[in-house]
C-alpha cells in the first residue's frame, strides 16, 4: 500500500500545483512545480529505502533542491540550461526566501524576475519531501484517520496556497475542487482499517461494498460540487486572494510633483544633456509622468486613498509590463536611453511601454525596484536613475487623429479624481474661448488654438522680454487668464487648458515630458533641459487619450504702453510772508533723537540689552539651577559617607555611593539583596564581565562584617576602586544619560527603601 499512498500524495499535490496558473505569464511554472515535486519525492523515497536518519535526509533534500533547481526553475541562468552556476544558485536562494512576497505584489501576469518560478518549485519540493516521508516512514501499517489526515496536510496547504497567491479569476476551481476532495475521501475510505473481520465477511463482499461506496461518493461529489460551483460560489470580485489585501510598500505621493520642477529644467539646467535617446521616430515625444489630480496648488498623480486604479496606482511588475487597454496603436517603438545629468525616480519612455530592460549602470541591478502604472504608461524606479544608467524601452504609441475624425466622437467616461479650488475665471474663459463650437472635439480644438494664437511664451529667464512667474496653482492660472496678455510657458498653459477641459466635464490630464528637435534618420538625440515640455490629453471613446498642445510659439511679447500724465499749468498764487519762529520753540532733529535715546536707556544700558539678558538668563537658570542644587546635595552625601568616624561605615559608604551613582546613571540595582548579587547584576547590565564590582563587593562585605578595625588605607582603597567603577559606568552610557544623571538624587536608596517597606 505504500506505493499507492505515495501516488495519492503526488496526485493531490499535482492538483494543487495546477492552481498556480492564474498569476503566471506562461506554463513554465508547471515545469518548475512538477520538477520540485519529483525532486522532493525522490529524495524521500531514497532516504526511506536506505533508512537515512532525519538530519541526513534533510541535508540530502537541500542538496537536491539546489542541484536540480537550475534545470526546473531557472534554466536561463544555468550552463546549458541544466548545469548550476553561481547566478542560478543565488536565484534559487533568493526566490525561495523573497519570491513569495513578489508573487503577491507583482502585477499579473508575472513574467519576471527570473527567480519567480522558484516559488512553485520550492512549494512542491517541500510538500513532496515531507508528505512522502510521512507516508513511507510514519503512516506505516496504521490506518487511523488522524494519521491519514496528517499525511494530507502538505497537499492541502499547497492547494490553498495556490488559491491565496492567485488572482480573482479562478482556474478550473470547480473541477479541481471536486477532484481533490473526491480523491482524498476515497483514499481515506480505502486506506483506513476496516471494522469488519475477514471471518465475519468475505473479502470479496467487503471489496464490493467499498467499490459501491466509492462510486456513490464520487457521484455525490460531482453533483454537489457542480451545484455549489454554480449556486454557492462567490463572484470573482469577492474572491479572497492575498494580492488584493497586500499593497507594495510604495506611495508615489511621497515624491514631489514632477510638474513642480518644470522651471528647474528651463532656468537651471537648460543646456545640460539629461539623457541620450537612440531610435526615436519623427513625432515621438518622451513621457515622464501623467497627472490627473489638481489640489489647487499643483497637479499630481492620484493617491490610492482617492482612486485605487488611478495614476498613482503603481505596481511592482518586473520587466514585462501590461499592455494598455485604452488606446489606438499608431506604431511600435524601441528606444535605448542613456542617462546623463538626469536624476529622478521617473523613468522616461516613448508612448506606453510594454517592456523595460535595464542593461547598464546601477539600475541594471535594480530591475525589481521598477513600478509601473498601466493606465498612464508611467514608470518609476525607487532608487532613481543616475548618470550612466542605460535601458531599452519597447512601447506602443497612441495614434493622433485629425480634428475632423473626432467630430462625431464623444469623450470617454473615464473615472478621474475631482479638481479642487479651480478659479472662476477658468470656467468663464473656457466658455469665451470655445466660441460657437458645439462638439467636444471642436470645443477642445478651439480653446487650444485660442490659447496658442493669443498667448506668448516666456520661461521667466533673463533673456525673456517679460517676466513670467513659475508655478501652476490656482493663483498662477488666475494671473495668467486675467492679465492683459497671456504670458507663461508649458507649465501654465497645460494646467490652464486641463482645468478648462475639466470645468466643461471632459476627462483631461496633464503629461510632462521632453520634445527634442531631431531630423528623420538621426541615430541618437541628446535631450537637453530646455527640451522639457508639458501637454494635455483628453480621453475619447474608442480612440484613447488624444494629446493637445495649447502652448504658443510666439516669444516676441509686445510691451504694454503706459501713457504718461500730461502736465497742466497751475495759476500762480501769491504766497504769504514767512513767519520766523523762535529757535527755542522748535525741537530740532538732534534734540528729538536724544530724547528718544534717553527713553530707551536705563542706567546707561539700552533697554533691549535687558530683554536679551533676561532671555538668556531665565532659560539658563531653569536648566542649571536644579542641576547645581542636585550636585550640592550629592557632594554633601559623598562627603558625609567618606568622613564617617568608623572605618566599617566608611567602607559601606563607598559601596552605597557606587550603587547610588549607578542608579542615577540609569542602571537598575536589584532590591533587598546582597552586595555580591548586586555586583553581578550591575556587571550584566554594564555588559562587562571583567568589571571589578564583584571583588569590590566581597572586600566591602569583609570590611563591614569582619568585626575588626578597618584601617584608613583599606577604606581609601575601597573608595578609589568605587570611584574607578563609577567612572567606567559613566563612560559606558550615552551623553544624554550622563546629563540626566546630574539631576537625579539617591534613586537607588529610595528604591531599596520603598522595596523594604512593601
């Protein structure tokens, strides 16, 4: 029966392994799971065959795990796909420990990192080894239900684990559940000890009854399981999986809004090469970040507390990125970007990335730190990009339809967060700029053209003829739209245009990126800080997010002509004769200053000096007077102990002084115990077994309890050793504890007294 037991364990484990399918990108997980099950089972069989002790069996299982793991779990990292390498062994170790967290945090379908298949390999290897060992070496001839259930714990945990780390879309849940339960129940029914004896009933009759019961059980399981799958099974959105409960430890709102740093590129680093791009096509722009939330002060991504799947919902994805589900593809793109002076967490790319591979620099080792938002096509690298980093981006680019193609297309119903504190002038200007346009596409095109045709471009640099304030909050947009001339750059125009579109009920968002100039066929493009730009995207049904550029190109800003007031001749009026005043009736400026200075002085010292002095002396008195009082009390205490008349009292005083000062330093002397035990406890707290406290305690006990006169030399030696131990303890604590000890008085004595009264 042992072979059949192992077969049932393998079959139940295989059903559990199949359940890993939903979160994985392909079926390579099945090879890893089957391989791990085979490795674990084979080691358990060999160990049982040769009766290896438990320690050797476990060591053999671990060796087999690494020896065969390369071929089954990470063949791409091995030599000739099967021979282990240092890289493959490291991947097996990392995957076995950290892969579980990646499985429940990576966005599905999971295709990276390379060690992700180590998760099913490890789970099945462990279940195969433990469950087979129990079936062969522990189950034995016993047929109790308890032992049979113990053998099934591994397959059951594997089955439940595949559900918990899966997705809300179950993988043949009804079929797998019926099969697992039916096989387990039949095995328990056939394997457990019969209550009938062979003498009472023939073996043939017993087998016939078991067979009939098995058929009835399977039929009932199929019927009840099918009904339960249809009637009782919860909907997919109510399915409990760990990935819905666990969020990656990443919050994009902890980082500043990228649009808030727009002027940094135009004014601080306009001529610095941010990065070099190879493979760009005419019309391509580089995207950095997409923002759809306006707080009244700035545009930013949507936080998870506002919208679970908004522009701030960045998932840990590895290398393979989910494809966008709301766009019309114009063309595919592959670019290689080499970072120059750019230093930020936002990963630049063209269009909507479908694959990002870091190939050089520090980022090449940080693929697992990549976070991606499929709705906006934005990516972030937690550690940030640095000079020398290089990566390849494969992406799809949204087609930009002509205005007449959108004449009969409505804007899409896309959930966006509300905008706050929009100036009233935005709504008024949106209606004014729209003119007589009637369709959404015409209204948006007219507003964009009005802004670009009537406005002027200024980055607020020294070369600009008119100043332009940075920022894109409500106050800056109100200033832009209420001045006699529209003056700003992409930061202000994109913000104003997006707010106008949102005020009309259209789904609009702001995108920040770079638009370098290059010619067709140019192999590489150096992107400068001055190439930074921002635009607006509006969602249209069946089309996707269509870009709009409301920023004007005109930089020759006309100066406002302010008419000078004309001077009008005034009639001449004869002035009355001047009356001379007596000098003593007037207060001269010198006398006035002297009077003021007299009022501001006290005893020849300016009044402000008194306030400054009091401001310094009062806090100093609060801090230092209690300290001086405590020091005086402790000095008197020490002098009284050291100058006692009897020698044994002076000896005991040295130990009491040591204990008190240890307590004042924050140590905890034990209550109501001997000096030797107190010394050992203080040595333990001090963390130094070499401290002379125990010897000092013994010498003090001898001096106190010997009944002989204690020589002055002996008491001086005890005091010297006590002071040395106190200095050691003081040096071992922090500066703050030494400072606080100056305010503490006799803490240990009070503690001991309180303990003795209890």
